[in-house]
C-alpha cells in the first residue's frame, strides 16, 4: 500500500509517462505501470509534468531587525511558491552570523518559522578557532565577502579543519562599485584560484563575468572541490535593459553587465559549464530600492519558471537547480528515484506575466517585472505532503541541513 500515486509525464532522465509511488516521505517506486494500491492518486493533466523540487544555495531571508524587508516565513513561503523546498541562507543578517551563538540562534529561528528545509552559512569570524564551534552550532559553510578575502588562506584552512565548505563573493574590494567592477571580479577570482587547496570545497558565488567564469571553469579541472554558482539576473538580464525598466533600483552586487556578457554567460550555461543556479534572493523595501538603489533582487518565486522559459531545457534546470545543489548539501533530493525524498513539483506549460505586486516575498522590485514566462508552478510536495497548491501554503516541520549526508 502506498500513501500517494502520481501519474502522468514525469522527468526521469527526460519526460516520459510514469507512475511515481510514494510511501511515507520517500519515493518508493517509479514505474511505467501502476503497482499496488494507493491511498490517494493524482492524475496529471496533459499540459502538466512532474519534476524534482529545487534547492537554492544562496538566499537572504532578513528577519530579526530587518522584518520590513523579509521574514523567514515570507521568504520561505516565496521559495515554496517557486518550487524550492530547501534554501541555504547567507549570514549578512543584522547582526551578522559571526559567532557560534548567533549561528545557533539563527538555526533556532529557522527551525521554528521556516516553511522549507534550510542550511546556514556563517560569517567569517575574527578568530579561526571559532569556525569549528560554528560548525557544531549548525553552519555548513563559511561565506566570505570582499573584505574577508585578504584572510582567504587562513579562513580556508580553518574551514577544512572543521569540515566546512566555503562560499566566496569574489570581488577585489578596492575596485567594487567603480567602472572597473568587472575587473574587480576577474582579479579576485584569479587570486582565489591561486590559493584554493586540494582539500577545500570552495564555491564561487554568483559569478557574473565571462572572463572570470572561463578562468574558474579551467581551474576546476585540477581543483575537484571548486564549484561555480550563477544567478538568474547575470544570465537573463543586462544593465541597460534593467536601468530602462527600474532605474536606480537595478543595482545589484555584483553589478549587472552588458548584453554581450550576459549572452556569453548563457552560452557557458547551455554548454554545461556551471554547477549551480541560485537566486541570490535579496529582498528590500520599495523605498530602499526605488529611491536609494539598495543592491539585490527577489528571485525565489520566478527563478525556476524563468530558467525553463529562457532555455527550454528541463534537463539542465533539473541538474543545476535540483540535483547538484541537493547533492552539495548531502541530501537525497533533486531526483525522482526510489529512496529519494518525495520533494516534487507539478509544473504546467502556460503563459503568465511576472507581477511582483503578487509576490509572497516582501521584496517586490525586479527587472523581470512584466516578462512573459511559459511555465507555472501548480503544486509542491515536501516529503510526500503538499506544502503549496495554487496559492495556498501548508506548513510541515522544516529540517536543518548540515551539509553532510542526511538519508
């Protein structure tokens, strides 16, 4: 006896008609024929298909002293609405997660209020001896920002000793925010690649320039722990278009680049050169964005439909936004296979316009406003239970992902 059966077009190494049979929180069988009885059955419509849920390794959920920007609840509901059931939060909260005690407090907050499973990055501590304590408090990785890069070697060594990953915002601090910002990324990536150790797991976050990306792709051949993350806005948007749509609110770090650069990044994407697709979901109030140009965009609700619309490549989307990031966090998610968690998305091929006024997120300024997308999310499952269905949310206990295997 199964708890749930879903029948229709299913992504399993390509779209094919299948039965997905779920028992408890896991996928029990994937079959071309019905097998046994199920307590409930979902028959997909002809325009629908079933795919794995996404895992986003780069989000900012704000909360604490920044609830006007976002809360854990609004941010993780936004994730579910976008087909994302696991998020990895960045540590530049207020206060920053730079001690083991603050990491523990953040884990407790997320455990209580998150609608999605979650992982936590920690900030670079003042003393490297703090890193192992951060790990024990629940952090799976350090996130390094431009001011931290002068300490990259010692922080990397501390992370390796603690069994933690490292994510890096790679920009040379003296060049950021200038007309030479593209050079800032190229210089910083070169310096980091020269220092990456063979035992390190270093993720280059939101790479935005063709030159830095090509250098990282080449370095990955000899540094097996090196991974490359790219964001929707650096792939599918350019500076001139964004400025024409939302003016000063088009600011983001790293900056948007030229259309030629975005096209080059798209070609690298379609050639399979990147590891992770992640939103860098960074919500701000409308006033902060429209009058002060606060850097960052909300992205969780549109990232998956946007990727599918722009590339029409379901296999690539599943690999970069589902399978690989889940494996990076040690999860049995991101694939529709027996034994994997039943974190799934029912998607429909339909046209709709991005209207940020309807976002669940409190962040509602995006250069993608008004764009016509070709895929919509109907229903999302976590552990075999519905957590999102046509605008309604259903909370289930969220779990901390420590970055190690959790089977």
